[in-house]
C-alpha cells in the first residue's frame, strides 16, 4: 500500500508491505515493464534499525544505489508482520540522471516489490512479490489539473445554487 501527500512543495509517502523483510516502491515515466528506468525507494527495519535507500534500475537485475540518497526517512516500524516506512522527497532533485523528476502534471507508473523475509539494509536479494500498477498517477498536480478541479468545484457550487433558488 502506498499513500502520499503533496504539501508545501514536499512529497510525503507512507509505504506498507506484508513483510518483515524489505519493502520498496518504484516510480517511472515509462510503462513499468522490465524494471526499466525505475527510481526506487527501498526500506524497512533490520534488527531495530530503520533504513531507506535510493536506487535506480534499468533492467531486471539488482538495482544500483544512487550516489545521492534523495529520499528522507521519517519513520519506519514493523508490527504484526507488516513493515511501514514513511519518507519524504523534494518533487525535483539535482540527481536528474537517477531520480524521476515530479514536475507539475508529470504522469508516472508506480510499481512495488518486497522480500517476504530478508532485509535490504546491507544487500538486496530478488523480490518474492512484485507488481506494476495498471494506471498512471500524477503526484504533483499541474495547472491543468488545478483548473479541472476548479471548474468541477464551480459546476458543483452552481448546481447547488440553482437547486437552492429553484
Ligand atoms: C536484487 C534485486 C532484484 C533482482 C535480481 C530483480 C530481478 C527481477 C527479474 C528477473 C524480474 C523478471 C520477472 C521475475 O523473475 O519476477 C523482475 C521483475 C520485476 N521487478 Fe525486480 N529485481 C530486483 C529488485 C527489484 C526492486 C527493488 C523492485 C522495486 C519495485 C523491483 C520491481 C520489479 C517489478 C515491478 C517487476 C515486474 C516488471 C514487469 O512486469 O515487467 N525489482 N525483477
């Protein structure tokens, strides 16, 4: 499960996996097939120590760790067989080669993966479960999205006014 909030020019994520091992989410401006151009946040709790790292992958092999970690770990916990990791990221980073840039209106494919027992603080082993989500998402709304929601809101308000005066 992944939820996010965009506020004050920060993206705040909560990622939750049914595992005591590593839990990861990937973003790509592509279609998500074959682990191509994935910007990955991979974290968890290993013997009480919280970890979160930033990776980039171009194929179905072990992703490489970015030289700069642009994901900022807020908290992580492990309870009842679930791992929850909360982290933040600036929508745009200086690591343009290895980070997806979430510009206003940028559509991304989201994928997740996890290992059902092994942690990924020192090294990562291949996932036991993974999935590419079927639809694309906009994490930072663009001017067009803002306009769309304003037009929709005005239409709803107009409908209410018409209803009340009729
Ligand atoms: C040692 C690390 C990793 C290895 C060796 C690896 C390897 C592979 C391989 C061989 C596949 C092809 C299908 C399969 O065998 O399941 C695959 C697919 C996939 N992997 Fe990884 N992977 C690794 C880490 C990751 C991570 C960290 C993510 C983060 C989200 C990820 C996400 C995915 C996804 C979503 C697919 C399906 C892609 C598709 O549908 O085309 N992998 N991986």
